[in-house]
């Protein structure tokens, strides 16, 4: 962030004034004067022409009457011809007092590509010059704030477009997948609604956090919410290490938990009143790589038989975890289904 | 065909994977990052790569298409919402299938590309939604 107005102290490295005062020692005096007041000033040299200096975007330009050569005017005009909408470099012009001054001023106003023009008559009063320059710097500071704000808006707009496309794409994917596996409209309706609700739940959570990292505990809570009830709190247990995952991973993990829960509701622990599900997670370390391990364990449900075909939800979980460079393991224990998801921590950053 | 899926969205990747498995193809991946895709290719060469431009937090799908084309001559198809970007990188891909698409369109696209890549005569029409980058000769 840029510093604000300073009465004392050295010049801010970012803010600087361009001095074009070719007569004798004018530039040196001006530079010293400004330096005492904590304002950095630069001048043109043989190596850095006026055009070069203007490219570096001075915060304010101070020109004396002697600087108004045809060449300089042309250089100024050319360099600043394509300023963006928000940009209007302040100009301060120091003129001799004579009968011609008014004409000079109107000529200046047509020549200089700036609506931000201050004219001062020599001999210059230091207070006027100082406040004029400070005013120019302040104006430029505001302009740069506008620039930054516009950049941010543009970035956010792009981000938003990307997310909207992504969400719509997800809805299509859920629709197509569900259509393929549903043999009746009723089956489709129920499965589609369930998946869509899970999607909506996860996205609401992401939106609430501003699409930043989400706590794994919150994802678990949200996706298991349809299955928890105050009457039987032991039905669902979700606990584990305090950690957060990126937005894309949050959606993936959320959908995986949803599929596991849906299967539990159809065939497993959630299909009977006394069934219980425990979802726990931890951070493990092996071969210098940190990994996350989630364990889904069902108990108290109907007797489990290993399915002859993989269910749709199981296939999705396997695919999704593979996409996170991980591995999903399904164990059909006598007590109930046990599913362990392992993936590198680095995969969950996004 | 052995097809590599480079897509970081789990739902989209799954849909593509299932559709293509159902149609009898074999799948590598899904790879959610360019690094992961390259690691998989290091183990086995796919016949075709389906590449989403946004892999992870960048547009590395573009680099992936270029890499697999120049290093191993593996044909790639962009599957993405960013059509303009895909077109700007036409030199390294067969074409672009815009998102969103149906599983049917995906399968017909893959069938069409398979025919072209194996130079099978047939004269089948490409699916309407598929945009081919005609400057590339299939089977190169």
C-alpha cells in the first residue's frame, strides 16, 4: 500500500515528481527544495529523455516556461495520448508574469493532455508550489486507487464467470449420470434431487466462505445434515483433525460423503433406526509426504454382503479420489461397510 | 482406445470416464493437474487425451496439449468452456468440444476421432458440437 501524506521523513519510494525546468539551475533548486519537504523528484538526462521519463509514469509533472519547446510539447502529447480512462497525470506549470499569460494558459490547456492543470506565476511562492505539488500527488494516489479497484472488479468478474460455468457444468454432469442409472422417473427424481441438494449445500457453504478454504468438519456437517437428528445424536459421528481444504476439493469431498451417505440410506446403516455412521479423519505422514485419511464406518445396519457389481456411488468415489491422486478402499466387514479415503494433503489445497 | 482424461472437476471427470467406459474404451486418470497427467503418460501412452484447459488454478491444459503433441505426438482434444483460448492454441490439438456436452456427444466425438486417427474410411459426419482444427492432419 502507498503511504499517505507525510510532513516529515524521507520521500516515499513510489511517489515522484518529474521536473522539467531547463533554465540554468532551476531543476537543482527545485529538487533540493522538494527533497527538504520529503518529495522525490527526477529530471530528464541525456540518457533519459522526456519521453522516457513520461513512460515511467510520474505522479505529477512540473514544467517551467522554458520547458515549452515544440519538441517537448510533442513528446508530452504523444506519451500521454493513450492514457486509460482513470489516468490523468497532474501538470503544474510555472509561468512568467506578463501580458501574455492568459493566452499562454489557454494555449496550454489545449496542448496538454490533462484536465489536471495548475498554473502558477513566477516568482513562485514556496507555499503555493508545495501545496500544488502535494495536491497533485494526492490526486494521482486517488487515480491509482481507482485503477486497482477496476482491476479487482475485472478479476472478480472473470472469477464469477468461471464459477458459474463450472456449477452449470456440474449440474449437467449430475443430470446425465443420474439419467443413465435410473430405470424409472421416480428413481431419477429421488436420486437427482439428492445429488442436486448436496451440490447446492456444498456451494452455499463455499459461497459463504467466499470460495476460500473450508473446514473439513464443516463439509462433513453440511453433507450429513439430512441424516442427523436431535433425537438420536449418536446416529452420526463426524470428527477429526482441524484442517481446511480448497474450494474444488471441498466440492469433491462433499459429493463423496453424499454418495456414501446415500448408499448407507439405501442399503446400510442409515436404512435402519439403530444404524450408526462414524466419519473420522486424520493427517498421516509417510515418505516425507503428508496425507489425509478419511474413514467412513457403518455399524448397526443390515448384514452386509459384498455387492456383485459396484454401485454408482462407489464408482464415483473411486474416480473422484483418483482425481485427487489418492486411493479409495472399500471393506465389506460383518459389522458394516468401512470405506477409507487416502490422498496427499497437497491435492486438497485447490 | 486408451483415453487420458485431464480434468480437475470430479463430476465432469467422472461423467466422461463413465460414458467412455460404457462405450468400451479404457481410461487413464482422471488427472487433475498437468504434472499428474504427465506422470501417467510416463507409464503408458494413451491413444487420445481429453484436456480441460483449466487444470488446477491455471490454464496448464494448454501447456499439456503442447507437451504431449511435441514430445510424444499424442493427439489431444480440448474439452472446455474457454473456446477462444482453445482456438488460439489450435496448433497442438485436434479440436475443441465445448462444455457442457452430453455423454452421447462425447462418445460420438471419440468414435469420430478414432476413425480419423486410424485413417479408417467411412465418411462419417463429425458431431455438430465438435469443432475441428482443420489445419492438423489426423493420423500425423
